[in-house]
C-alpha cells in the first residue's frame, strides 16, 4: 500500500502482518510490525531474533500497557478502524507526550485526506493509504491550514503565540474594547 | 464583545476555502456521501427531510447589530426569508442549497461568524448565560471563558472524532440560565474561601432518551486550569466512551457506567500529567480576551424612572410586557428586554429577515448595538435605558415582536418535529401553535404566571421537554402521532427531570390536556405560588385524577 512519510510518497520497507507461520518466520521478513497479542505471547522469542521491530495497537489499546517496552520499537502503527473512530488521536499524543516515543508513528486503516491535518498535529509522521491517487490528494491537504489555536505536536506556532509576537513587535494594537467600539 | 484579529480571520478564511473544495469533491463524486457526511457536519450542514439545514453558531449567544443584519441578509438571499433560533445559541436555515453553502460561510466569515462544529461528534458551540455581563448576580463574565473554550475546541486535533457530540455550557452566576447541568460539561463559577474565582465542574448531563443531570466531579477549579482540566475530561472520554452503540455513546453513559467517583479519579489522574503545562491560561491572555467584554459606556442614570412608571400606568398591554419581558439590570436606570419569538399561534424561535433587521436597528437606537440569544429561543436586548422602554416596545409591537409572554406558558420551546426533521415521530410546531393560541388572552396567561412548556417531536429531546414544568413528547403509536406528558421538570440551578403522568394523548386531545393541567394548578395553588411549587407540594395525583377521569373524553 502507498505510504506517505514526512510529506512524501515513499517505498514502505516494513512488513506489517498478523499472518505468519511461527516466530522464526518473522526473521525472514525484514523490519516487521506485530500486533499486541503476538507481542505479548512471543515477546522473548521476538526479541531474540534481534530484528528491527514495530508494534501495531488497535483502538482502545492504550500505550500505557506497553510503556516499559516502547524503547524496543522503531515504529508504532495506530489503527483507525473507521475514520470516525478518533481513539488513535489520543493514543498518538500519549505516545509522543507522555511516553516520549521518538520513532515513526504510522496511521493505518481508514486514513483519509480530510483527517490528515488532525493526525499530523497529534504526532503521526507516516500514513498508509489505499491508493496512489489518494496519496497525492492527501499531500495537498496539508497545505490547507496554517493557523491553529491549540498547542500540538506539529510544532506549528499557535494563534495565541502569533498574537503575542505581533504585539511584542508593536504590529498589533491592544484589544479594541467593548461592543460600543464595534465598527468596520 | 470579542473581535477577530488577523489570525482568527485567517483561520476562518482557510476553513471556508477547505469546505468549498470539499463540496466540489462531493459534487464531482470524488467523495461519497459517507465520507462527506462528517466533513459537512463539522461545518454545521445537516441533511433533513426535504433539504439541507445549515446551523450557524452564535458563540455564547452574543451578536452585534452588524452580525444580526448579516443573518437577515443570508435568510433573504439564500433561504426563504427567515431563520430559526435554537436552544443552544445557534441559528438554523432550513433551505440552503449545497452549492451555495460555501458562499454563506464566506459571508459569515466577513462578520466574524462561522458554522464550525455546530454538529458532528465534536465539541459543539459553547453556550453561556444570555444575561452575561448585565445580570446583577454575576461573579464574572462567562463569555470570557466561553470564548477561550471556543478557541481551544475549534478543530481540536485530538477531539474532533469523539464517540458522540459534546456540549459545554458556562455560567458566571449562581442562578443558572444556561441549563449547565443539562450539558456534557457544565461550568458554574463561584468563589472559594479566599475570594478567588473558579468553576464547579459538572459532567455527564444530557437529554435525549436517557435524561441525566450532570454530576459534580470537582467543586472548585481555579480558572487558570480550565483548559487542561477540560482536556483531561475529553481525553478520558475519547478513549473510553462507547463507540459501538450511538445511544450509549454520550459521556453521561460512561460516567454512569464507571460511577462518578471513579470517573472523577480518572480525570484527576490524567490532569496531574498535563496541568501546569502549555494549556494553562496566562493571565495576560485571559485579560486580553476579557477586555473585549468590558462594559459599554453606560450613562449615570437614576434608578427611578417616572417616565416608565407613567407609561406603565397608562397602558395595560405595555405594563404586562414589562412585567414578563423586562428584567433588572446591574446598572441603575437600565433594563434587560426580552423579545419574544413566540407570538401566539406562531412558530417558536422563527424570525423573518425583516424582523432581524428591525431588531438590529433597535439595538443600535436604544442600546449599544448588542443582541443576545437565549436558551428559550428568544432575543434579548441587554442594555436599554428604562426611559426608552416604552418607545422600544411600540417599535417592537409594530414588528409583531412585543408578545408579553417571556417565561409564561406560551413561551414554548419546540423542536422542528415532523415538519422538517427526519427523526421525528410527530409534529411539534402545530401543537405549540395550538396550545399557545389557548393562552392568547393576556389576562389568562398572566393569571397562570411563570410556567415552562416544551415540545419535542421524538425522544432525542431537542426541545428539552424533560426539564420543562410541562413536557410534551411526540410518540408514534401504530403510525399515529401521540403526545406523552411529563410534569415537574426544572431547567435552572435546581434542574430536575420530569415524570411521565400517564398514557399519551392524541393530537386532538393534547391542548385540552394542557388546559386541564393548568386548571388543576389554578384550583390548587396557594397565593402567588408558581406552577412548579404547587406541583412539588401536591404531587402528580390531582393532575392524574383529572386528566384521566372517566368524564374526560380520551
Ligand atoms: C431537524 C434537525 C435536527 C435533528 C436531525 C436533530 C437530531 C438530534 C439528535 C439525534 C439528538 C440526540 C443526541 C443524543 O442524545 O446523543 C439531538 C439532541 C439535541 N438537539 Fe437536535 N436535532 C435537530 C434540530 C434541533 C433543533 C432545531 C434544536 C433547537 C431548537 C435542537 C437542539 C438539540 C438539543 C439542545 C439537543 C440536546 C440534547 C442533549 O444534549 O442531550 N436540535 N438532536
Ligand atoms: S426532538 Fe426529534 S423530532 Fe425534534 S428535532 Fe430533535 S430529532 Fe427531530
């Protein structure tokens, strides 16, 4: 499936699978993403393989439950079961902000154009999408907004911060006052 | 009132451009209706029985004259000449064309308005006491905090795809005019022992098929921590709220399921991680926003107003209007006037474009160009010198806007019902019209006094029938419209859910049933006792007896 990473369409070098014969078979796949059940069941055997590891969390699987192992993963994939299921946004922020996860944070599942900016702002940096055409359409979604109110993980300066800068530079006046001053 | 700066403007402009492109992709077929739905909902666009409906936010219920004229212009140019004011400080247009909606949004952006998050499973338009800034009992202006919440919640990266809609209401006064306990989060300002202002935080209120009043999870939250605490609540809800069943997805079900104490503990635990961080309100930012809501330049007027007293003595209709529609103002010599959008026999909450323009003009002529929208679907002029009330009333009367029924039985909240809504079981508007006509006689309506009556066309309870003294709910019985009555609901600081009185009435009986209830009340009441007090004193028995007496043809 097409992958967007750091704003570009790239080759996906990861193998994301629920389906393999035994743990040893994982070794042949290269960098591999396993789900939480597999990780819990075969943790020691998987670690013994020594390969590059990723973990996929389903909605509702809070990162807290694997906090102690997070440093072992270069990638965490969060699933959007439906694009309307917003749990992964909280999982992403917890991973980045609470647990300090620095690796690749990938959105998988129903990843659509109009949710991309929300994902970016919650700390996702790669996106697995259905088709190449969709990937291209997604890329220009990023440019739609340059102004946000809340502090978030994309590092964008917030509207309150921009305001303070404008006031500091003397470009913006103090607030206008009450309704009586309402005039265009 | 709040004014956009270049950054707020840039944001809204970007949003309109984005939606214009989304509409184009829907029209070209690139987006399916399923994919388009959450996008249009987050811009306030519903698909109703006959057409699209656009819901525009009136943040914390405050409008300038200029904004109201723009709403009138939109009603005239893009709709059928009227708009419908709702219980949550929104205005709805019932007949916009999909292709024109981006133009409407662009026009709104010109006057610093938008329809962002007026529907969809996100944080909705935050509502506030419509008497903010002018009520005598106020501790601090709730609009300052509602504006702060508006900015924080707008396109929130984490909370735009919640399990279900999420509504927040703020009051800065002990008397609750914003139904805070009826919201997912209610915030009630008070002071702690040291005099510092903060909020009581109530969570898990809502109406719909499971009416629940919000429970207090924190009795005092210092105002600087407002956003981090809200973020903690939303984060717990976003992760744990049910997503498998839309009837169980509201936060009230989560709170009920885990218990208030356990829920409060989860929120506190989350909050300990994020408090004292980037979301804490710097005092300078709060002051910056508060400055926008500074009082207008009031004149020093005397509290006594012989001109007003004279007009009251001279004109009984005016006297009745003052009695029901005029409220005390915190400044001497000023008054707050409610403009009823409930003419007897009319459609509750509807205003024509000409009426909106007239109200905008009057707000400038007699006030400071400001208009409020109340939970009761009425308009309010907040700053009228007492001496001008009579002139104002005469002008309102000429526009059919001087109905003297604020807070009275014909001040009915009604939802669109089967006339517009695809979820409805029954019509609400014609029932409201019929009941209000029964009380069109001024003397009779005055005799009945303060009494709330709300009508919802189905169990979603858009008209808050659960918290009305007399609630009417449309139900479907084998394809026929029936109406179930609840008694004893209360929407203020003593909020309570009403109880069903008995079997439902049909369309022909419902207005008679309401009259029977009123008759029982009038017979049983003690001097000056409002309906709700009588009901609480005597209970449902006498009402039930009379309503279902054998001689009452049912
Ligand atoms: C005609 C289009 C409308 C539709 C399809 C609609 C649909 C709904 C639904 C499904 C709910 C229940 C949500 C839940 O409990 O989770 C609801 C609640 C509500 N609606 Fe509407 N509605 C419409 C119009 C209105 C209007 C015109 C008003 C105001 C007069 C309104 C005010 C409300 C309010 C205040 C609630 C809140 C109940 C709560 O918070 O639990 N709605 N609506
Ligand atoms: S209460 Fe029911 S009928 Fe009335 S507007 Fe809401 S959903 Fe429609």
